[in-house]
């Protein structure tokens, strides 16, 4: 299963545990160096698609959290999808290094 750049960043944002939409969006923006700055609509559309695909699930908000916020967590399938995408990207970087398009490790 091929996942979009935004979807991969969302899965990465949930790698440390459940989070709510706003925090996920901020993590995506930060981790991508501002390259990805999903609008609320685009973010929630991606969250809905990842939920429909079984990669994330809505979870109960922590007791101290604002009950209006929607929290999400990775599923086992979501972790596998993130790992597979990371492996695919690693293979691309390895190829780029072999072809001297990306610096070798120090």
C-alpha cells in the first residue's frame, strides 16, 4: 500500500502515542520543515482516510484533555505501513548515495 507524504507524516506524529488533530498538524508542519502545512480540512480528510484504511483509530481523550478534541492512535497495521514506507525511503536514499546524488555518511 502506497501512502502519501502527508499520511506518512501523520503516522510519524502518532508514533509516540495518541494525539489530537491540532497537535498532529503542528507536528507535521514542524517535522517537514514547513514544507507540509496541512489546512484543517486537508488534515481531517487524511485522518478520515487513514481511519477508513485501518491505519489509525479514534481513541478516548485523556481525562485532563479538552473533550471536544478528537484523539487518534496508530493501529498495528498503521505501524507496519509506517515501517514499510520508512524502508522504501531508506532504499531510495541508499540508491541516491550509490549514484553520488546524496552525500555519504560521515
